[in-house]
C-alpha cells in the first residue's frame, strides 16, 4: 500500500499522507514525494498542491525512528538525503502549495509543512521540532525554514529547547497562516487553492521565484531579475490572454504557458 495517495481535483493536486497510525516518513515515501512534485511541475493543468492527512490525531509525526536505531552512517546519509531532496523539491514546486495540518506535526511532519507556501492548522494541532531530544537534528530543511518564518528566537526555542507550540501560538508567531476548527483544514486549503485558479499560472511561477529569492540574495540584486521576468511574460500566452480578458470583460482561460 502506498504511503502517499494522490488525486487530482481540477487544477489542484491532493497528496494524502497514508502511513497509519502516525503518518511517519520513510526514505521510500520521501522519494515518492520528490517524484510527485517533479511530475506536477511538468503538468500544465496543475496550479496548486495540498498536503493533507485523514487522521484527526496526526498530520505527521515525522521520521520513523525505528529506521534510525542502528550504527550505519551510510543509512543515516540515505535518510537525511531523502528528507533534504524531497522537501527542497516541495519548496521549489512551481505552483502554490498548502499544508492542511490536522493534529500533531512533529519533526519531519512539521518540516514538510514548512516547505509549503501556506499552512492551515486546526485548532487542536500542535507543532514541534523535537529532534535534539533523541540525539538528532532537523535534516529536512527545518533549521533554515523555521528560522526564516518565525525568526531566530522562536526557532531556537523550538529546536534548542524542544518547545511545542499549539495552533493559536503558531498563528501568533507566524508559523501558520490560518487556524480553523477541527476537521476544517482541508476545506480551507481547497478554498485558498481555488483563489490560485484566478491568477495566471505563468505569473504565479515567476512571482514565487522572485519572492523565494529574497531568502538567499539582497533585495537590490533582485531588481534587475524582476524587470527581466516582467518582460519575459510577453513570450507567454497567459500574458496575452490575461490582458485581453480584462479588456473584453470576461474570465481568462489560462494555458500555463
């Protein structure tokens, strides 16, 4: 049985974590995630992605620690490399991604959410990066993504002190974007994904690239790229369709090219 289930709902892909009871990650499921994201990037009909869990208790508890109970550094590299490749691929996904967090998001379970563009948490959800409590460290981009989103102080509290945050605190510190009632995260993610469909997917792809670039370069160095990508839009069908639809007072029909 696949530990990741994928379905298409119009222009939105839905990945459901399916490794009960706690939706833990394995190298195999991480490799599958990387493959899925690569396929979606090549799908002109795909604009957004939702990562979801059918469990009320667990979004994901992170890595399967039974796979770490050994002295083989080669195996540890294989697992850490799988985490890094999968979540880096997700962070670079060319559409808009959402994590619908139901219940606990721990370790790699939080890291997959951190790699999404938006996080919607249910009111009972709890989040943590507790790796140091078992002699490990976050290896799915967590030390970097968390620091960027919530700042150094809260990143240190969650990683160095092992502090767990509930949904309301996560919202206050900027870790999540929305808090909804129990059972409501997936519907909220679908609602937000529907907003993506009103945007030019080509424009969204370029805009996301520019926004994410702020993480590793100065604002001034991106000015020229911003102008270059603006002009490059004139090579796309979506630019022509978007302007024409506005002038003709009709809804645009995007081509994603």
